[in-house]
């Protein structure tokens, strides 16, 4: 009888231990999953920032190329094509530098300064 009671106690302790180990395993898996999720989110944010930076660099490169082309235009390169380009684009390029919210008097006052700004 004493042996039977002891065997029963051992069996209960063993079952409790197994149950606790299962709970610890589940807890560990949940922590691991949370860690993986946080790494995934951080990686997505990093990729997004990297893509935005690449877009900004591409835009800056495009602007620099346009400024370089305009510099070559006024530097006398490209022969008759420079004159054609100036005829077609000079006025639009100058007008695009002036803010659209100015009235006529402010626009006329700003015009000489804007021309000198690009020199």
C-alpha cells in the first residue's frame, strides 16, 4: 500500500513536471515568434527607408543632370542644338523658378534676383 501511494505521487509529480515543461516550451516559442516579428518589422522599415533614400538620390541626380545640361547650353557647347533648346525651354525654365503665389508686382520685383540666383 505504501508503495502504491508512492508510485501514485511519483506519477503526479512527473505529470506536473511534464506539464510545466510544455508550458515553458510554449512560452519560449511565443518569445521567439515575437522576436522574429520585431526583426521582420525592423527589416521592412529599413528597406522602406533605403528605398526612399534611393528615390531621393535619383531625384537629386536627375536635377544635377538637368543643371549640368543647362550649364553646357549656356557654355556654348552643343552648337545649334543649344540655340534650339534655349528657344524651346528657356522661358519655361525661368518661369518655373518663380513661386506661383506672387502677384504681378512681386513677380516683377523677384525676376532679376531669380536670374542672378542661377548664375
